[in-house]
């Protein structure tokens, strides 16, 4: 918690001392010449664009987009002008644009046995699996899930018409998933067979091309779109993580979304490294999810550390795939883990819980201190979703003849 707070101070975008240049946050793998210029909270963005063109000269900077939430200008200029930009009033910070990565890997390698281990695991406190994968509640009915990912396969039988193509980062793009990652994550959240919240609506917010490539700038366009169009109750899941330079823009984006009553879920990242290095995982407001392997260990490539809030299954997860209506595939990664938490959030919101209560509630109800192996400073918390009342095994009381249902 306190670790995340430090980042809030570092990246709050407020400069206290007049005249100091704004901070510059480099990426280890920058895209040459592309930057995100963060604006002060009260700054008029058109005015800021004018100042930039004036200071650098119109030929030396190109502003490709102005985004209101989080307030950033997507810009193209030679890095030799950086000092000039950092000294323009109204500029809160500048960061390199850089690639963000989808947080999954793997390929078809095993024939699924239903119910899959992941859906079975999260509705019971301890192993062994009991073969039941049902959850209490009404399946996340009326909840809107927004997936910042590769889009979604329209018409997959897992979705039963509750999938909506909502946004494409490419002007004129059709929002359809041509990669698979987004469809896979979507069905973990809402799928008929593979999903946690089987009645929720899922929106594809496409920020990646077919090869899964995206940038901080593209993701920010997706965030900005959600801030304008979101319907409540709302959950937003990121399918990506930044490089280990982090991103104040993505962190600010999470804040914008939670301020609009969306619950935000982020993958911890798949580099086997500290989750506090990457965005939006390090954001304090997001529910950051690490990957749990079978038998309650941390999956070997999952990020770890203090910035993780909860673990959920992320190894060999069977879900929908994008080639055809009945297609499926098995992937591993913290995006898959986050999909389970997104579904669990939808169940909570659908039961009437307020968005700002959900994170604390999931943490409170998680299965604690039962994970095995090295945790590297991560909290020992596994996602727990209540089974329906009638599926809970009755336990005889230690004394007396009465049976008592396990507390739900
Ligand atoms: C979905 O909602 C309907 C009511 O519209 C309900 O009958 C059904 O049980 C729900 N499904 C799940 C999986 O909760
Ligand atoms: C973890 O991140 C640090 C900082 O970027 C980097 O130096 C290191 O190589 C990373 N380790 C792994 C296993 O990726
Ligand atoms: C997965 O897809 C294959 C066809 O690609 C199908 O034969 C199989 O039944 C599917 N498995 C499940 C568990 O839906």
C-alpha cells in the first residue's frame, strides 16, 4: 500500500515550485520521437497545444491527438527540444511513448476437461477441487465490462449476444479481434462455459493490432473513450502492462476511471519481476492481479510484490478463441488471472455493491495465507467467489446433532 502511495506522489503531475521544469519519464524502450505530454489538471488543452507550436515552431512539433482524460497531448518532436517542452507552463510531465505488452502466452496444448480447474478453484478455500464451478448471485447481470485489449470476436457462442464491439484505436477499424487475446480474456470474465460472470455485458475496446502490438498512446485513446462513453455499473480491465519504466499517463488513466465509478482491474505483468515497476499494475486504485498456478503457487512468469492485491488462476486457462464460433484455446498469464477478478467484480456490482467498496471487499473475502512457495513480498491472497448456497457442503457441528452451513 505505502509503496503504491509513493508513486502517487511521484506522478501526481503537480509541480509545487513555479519555474521548475516538468519531470521527464524515459522508457527503456522508447519509440523515437513519440511522446505523451501530460497537462496540469486545470490546463486548457487547446491553449497548451498553441503554446507548444509557438515555442518550438510549428514545423518542429506535431500534435496528433488531444485527449481530455487523462489530459495528454500525443506529440511527435525531436528529443533535442525536450528542455523547451518541459519548461512550458501547463506541462505537468512528459513521458516517452513505448510499446505495451499483452500479458499472456501459450498455445493449444491440452484437451480441456470441464469444469476447468480455474473456475473450480476460486469457489472453494482449499484443495482438492470438488468439481463444482457455480457461483452465488445473478451472474453479473446489467454490469458493463470494458476490455482494453485486442477487441472481441463477435458471435462466439460463449458470449450469447452480450458482447459489444465498442472502440477501435485505428480510425475506420472494425474493432473485431484478429489476435485472440481479447476474446480469451472476455470469455473468462463472462463466457457461458468458461466465464465467471455469465450474465454480464462485455465491451471490446480495441487498443492492439492483430499481432498484439500497442503503445501507451493507443491505450490512452481507449481510456479516454471509456471515460466519455462508459455505462454503469462499470468494470474496466487492462490486458496490457507497460515496460519497467512505468507510465504516469496510464496510472492517471486508472484514476480518471475510478473517479467515474468504474472498478479497474490490472494484470500484474508476466516478466517474473516486481509488479511495482509496471503500469497500470502499480496504480494504487487498480485491483492488481498476479497469476496463480495449479496447486496454489505463483506462476513462474507472473510478476510479484507489494503492488499485487490478489492472485487468481493464470496457468493453462481454457477459454474462447477467435477463429470460429466454437473455437477455444489454453493460455497462461496475468491477463487471464485478471479476467477472473473482472468477473468477480461484476458479480459484486450486480448485487448492488458500490464501486468504491469492491476492491476492499474482494481482498477481505480472499483466501489468505494458503499459498505455497516463494511469494517475494506478495500478499498471500487468492480470489474467492462464493458458491451458490445449495452447493456449499454442510459440515456437522463439533457438538450437537445440528448441521451448520458454512458461512457464505
Ligand atoms: C442470469 O440472469 C437470469 C435472470 O435474468 C437468471 O435467471 C440466471 O440465473 C442468471 N444466470 C446466472 C449464471 O446467474
Ligand atoms: C526487472 O526489472 C529491472 C528494472 O527494469 C531490470 O533491470 C531487470 O532486468 C528485470 N528482471 C527481469 C527478470 O526481467
Ligand atoms: C474446444 O474446441 C474444439 C474444437 O476446436 C471442440 O471440439 C471442443 O469440444 C472444445 N472444447 C470445449 C471444452 O468446449
